[in-house]
């Protein structure tokens, strides 16, 4: 008798893995990535907004007649001559709050009294009158009681901004400035160049370093320090220098300094890059698992 051929049982296919088991981890990872990228996204958004504000200021300034500009500058200088040092107070501890300050309206163009450009840290920031919370959350404030940023002998203007805001860098990198670095103050009349000649850390109630030095023209950039502790004040003072009509490569200062775009800090780039790599790797892994889970095992 012929033996019956053995019956070959078909190999069992792997049970299909439902796609939904990967959805929750994927969504959780995506949420974490968005949280990590939030500072980067908001700071890039602020950089765009600040650039638009500066552009609006330039457009408004160009629409003014020179006669009107001269009149405004004369009013600002007259204000500077009447300053009383007793009016100065720390912008981060006092309780006073105000919107657009009346004292600086003669310099305002579309709500700005100018902008400050700091090439070393790649910032070009709008300057507003006053140091209210509203002002310091959106840009650089001019400290009341100090000279308006018009330049000229016997003036000392103080410009202040936050460090460490999640939505904008502002003066976060101000501590990277060194003696000899140049920054620029743009007002409705001209561009003023200042060379850093003093960097100090003081108590919040020490104002003598913001006083006018007879015969000199100073601008001080002020922010809180140490970073995220904010117990003291970092003062980076610049003394007025002439604008030289040569390029920076030739060792001079540009007549119209080039506006440098915002730089993305490494502390934001590295987490964003790692998050992107992890997201791509997770997607690839999930697709492979789902694919292999659907394929039946072949018989030998």
C-alpha cells in the first residue's frame, strides 16, 4: 500500500499588532518635543517681530523732514539738560508701572525712540520709552531719569532689557561683551557708535555708575545678573566714538552698520536637533514593527 503523504500544516501567521498601541507613545513623544522646541519657536518669532518694528521705525524716520527731526532732537537735548539724578530708580524693583512715557514723545516714531544694535551678540532691538513690565517684555526700555539717547557731551543714557525670557533673548548674552566691543544706538537723527569701556556688576540700588561724567558721552546697557538669579545688575558702559567711513575688514566702523540676523543659540539648537533625530528614529522603528507584525511567517 502506498503511504499517504504527510499533511503539511501551514505556518501560523504572527498576530497583528494593533496600530493603536504605538499611538499613545508617539503622541507623548511629540508633545515632549514640542515643549522642548517652544523656546526656540517663540524666540524666532520674537526676532521676526523685532525686525519688523525696527523696519517700521526706519520707514517712519525717513518720512520725517530734516527740520522736524532737528526740532525734536533740540527738545530732547533740552530735556537732558534738566535731568535730576534723584529721579533714577532700579527698573526691576520699583513698583511704578506706566505705558508709553510722555517724557520721550519727541523722539518717538511709531512707538519707538530708536533701536540698539549689538553685533557681538547679533541683536538689533527696538527701544521704547520707560521701563514698565509691558515695555521690558517686548524690548529694550530707556531708564527714566537718564539722558535720552541723542548723544552729545554731558549725557549718559541707560538702556535696559531682560535676560532669560523664554520668548526672547534680548540681553541674555550681554555678559559676552568685552572691553573694546562696539554697539550702535539708532535714533531719529543719526547712528551713534559706542565702544565698551567699562563692565561692572553692582547692587540694584547703586546708581552712581549711571550718572553723567562731565565732558563725556556714554550709553550703558543694563540687565540682571547672575543669569536666572537676578540679585545684581550688570552694567556694560560704552563711550561715544566716531563713525569711520571704512569697512570693518579695514579696521573701521561702518557708517550704516549691517543689521545682523538673529543667531540661534546652541542651547536651543542641540535639544531641537536631538529631538528631531529621536522623532525620525521612533517613526522608522514603529513602521518596521507594524510591517513585520503584518507579515505571515513562511513555511520552511
